[in-house]
């Protein structure tokens, strides 16, 4: 038997928009524990650790930072430091195989998905936008 949110609220004797019903839904949420895996900004950053956390619904954002992000970023920085360009092939997560990772991530098959930019392309795009052509060759 399928119940609607209205049925669920009624079965608890609560109003649909009430904070009490929201607490019931929060308690039943199977993904509730995932919240602890992210740095969620406080409502009042000056209040310290005791401040309530925001409800983060910004769709034009990377979202809240996962707490393990710095571990992965530091691993890549260390590989870059240690291997330089060879990290494309020899890093623990080789950079040249990024497209293969994207295929797995979206459950696609080559060439259904690919990364669309890299540092060199980004630099060239930037320079094409800001460089003013001159007759004499100069350093950029």
C-alpha cells in the first residue's frame, strides 16, 4: 500500500507544514547520516560550533565540501610534486584516464562522456580572450 506525505502527516496527527512533521521526516530519512560527511556552514559564522547549520539548497554550486576532500586533493598535489608530467600515467589515479573515470561515473560507454577541458586549453582560451594582437611579437 502506497502512502502519500499527506497520509503520513495524518497518521502522526500532524500538520503537513509543521516543524514537528519535518522532524518526523528527518528521523525517517535513510540518507540522514550522509549529512555528517560534509562541512555545512553555520547560520551564524560568528556563533562558533553551537550555531545551527544552514539548509544548503544552492543548485549553482559545488555544494557543501565533503570532509574527505582535502585528503584527495593533497594526494593529487603530492603525486604532482613527486611525478610531474609522469603523473598522467604513473599517479595512483592517473590523470590521463580521467575520461575512463567519467564513463564509469555516468555509467556510459566511450565516447558518450568525456572531460571537456584541461589546464592548457583553459590557458589558451583565457589568452585568446585577453590578448591584443600586435605586429611585434612580445611575451605574454
